[in-house]
């Protein structure tokens, strides 16, 4: 059914509003990540451009396009599965963009495309407000792909706060879930690790979470601390506050052991669960 242990690497860096420089940094770190022996490499959310919302259209990329072509070549060059992180996807006939992740197989073929489902519309404080939906169109499809016989689920940043998505991915067979992010410094210090470990524990999956790090504009920073967490909730690796690569291993025997020890997914009672009447409004 495929290898029982899959080495993974996570690329964390401080993207800013210089798209060319961001791409150069990503390419260099993909090479570093591949050199660890990783079978799967993951980039962060919207790493091609961190800047003013009114420039997203100009900084967006079509699928297929030059950006996806470059990433496909890197996957092919290193013989790896490469998760693009996310980038702003140009849409025909729509002023908005999508916050989109693409996964390439070792032959450079696209095997999954996920468009961020939950958009970050918040007012955390007078200084921390954001309305992603003003410029970004939400995705509607829950996505998994096959990695050497293991099913892997896709989510992005703010999705982390919606456990329904992760439970559905698990019920669809996911043994690991990949999460690129640009989680803010203010929310990250209190919520990032707690939520990642919770999603891993409750679904008994590996969480591979790749965050941006550092200031990208005056007063605006991302938390970093990219993480690889096992299905028991044990942190396998955490990134320092710097541009870097962290690595770990998805061990499918570990997943099986944890699910046998505490069979919480098997012990669900779906027939007893009822959504409140207004929940689907």
C-alpha cells in the first residue's frame, strides 16, 4: 500500500511585497528541503506576495502559468511531492482572486487543487482587522490526494478554526493534513499550537503546518513556529523565528497504533448528532 514512513519538510520564511525576491527565496528553500531527503515539501500561505489588498489582482497567477510551471519543474527536478503553499489565483471574468494551493507529484503533474474555504474576516482589535472576502473568492470543495498510497487532506490557515472540515477530511480517509498559513503574530501566540495539536488529537492525524514568519509591513507580522505534530498531539518539530526548513516523518504505523489505543473516530455516533435548525442558514 506504499511506504509506512514518509519524510516531510516544511519551508518557513518571511515573504514581503517583492514577488521576485519571494520566489527566489522559495526556490532556494525548496532545494534545501529536498536535500533533507523529504518525499513531501510544503510552502506557506500566500508566499508570493504579502502586501496591499488592492494589488492582489496584479500579483495573481493563472493555473496553469509561469508560477505553476516553475513549481512543477522543482517537483520533477527533486522527485518530490511539492505542495505549493498558496498563492493568489487569477480568475477569468472575476475581479476577485482565489487563495489557492496546488500539489505536484514527482513527475511535476498537478494531483490536487484546493481553494481556501474559510476567509479571514475579523476585527481582533482596533489595530488588527482584515476582510479577506473583499478581494478573495472562497473555495467550495473539500480536497484530498494520494501520496504513495496514503490519503492526505488539504486546508489553509483560517480553516484551522473550523473542526468540521478536518473531521470530514479524516472520514474521507486522510491520515495527514497539510496546512499552509500566514497566521498573525497576535493570534498565533495564543492559538496556533493549541489548534494544530487539537486538530491532530481529535482526528488522530498528522498535522503538517507551515506558517510565514516576521514583519511584512509596519505593525504587521506573522507568527512563524511552523510545526509537525503526530496523531497523539506530540510535537515532532517546531520552527525557530527565522527563515528555515524543518523536517519530520509521517509514520503510518503510529497512526494505526493511536487509533487502536483510543478509537474516538470509530466511536462516533453520527445518527445521534443533529445540527441546530438554523445551522445551515
